[in-house]
C-alpha cells in the first residue's frame, strides 16, 4: 500500500510557531538592547561626534541620526549594581545604522565613560567610504 509523503499538519504548524517564536525573541532582545543603550547616552555622544565631521555631513546630509531600520548590536557594560542611566563609568562597543537627508551608513563606536562623560571614537562606513571621528571636535 503506498504511503503518503505529506507531513502531518501539526508538524508544519509547530515549525511555523517555533520560527515565529524565535523571531519575536530576536526582536525583543534587539529592542531591550537599544533601550538600554539609549539610556546610557552613548549614542547621543557618538552621533554628536559624527555630526561634527564635515565629511560625514557631506556623505549623509543633515541632520544625522540613528536609522530606524537596520541591525544594531554590540555591548554596553556598567558596574554591577549601577543603573544604566546614572552610571558614572562604563564601556561600550556598538554598531548602529545611521542616516541623514541624503545617505545611510553604519556607525561603529567604542569607548569609555569616565566620571559621567563618554569618551568615544567611531568609524562611519558608507558605500565605499570610511570616516574616522577621532579628529572631529564636538562644538567646534
């Protein structure tokens, strides 16, 4: 007697549910990481440094801000027992999508928070161009 090669519907449903569950977990993890990072003020400091670069403004246009679409990832460490927003020290190494009025790119920034202030360096990567933020002066 010939046997059917079709899988039972329950296996297909479980597979779809598993994939959707993993997707929800990935999105939740991404949202949690972004919220924690934003509370640290590190992205604001990194974007201010990037906006101070004439080359970055030429490539991306103004204003430069974090892009809503794209994968943001990295790590943020603050001392145990400290709240992210009030920690006076910490370390960050992060990649986030950025965009301006005319272009998009990825900003990789890393640095340290000492006495409540972030000291960050970054690299903007766009279509074939790279901009170092080390020499860019905020407010000048």
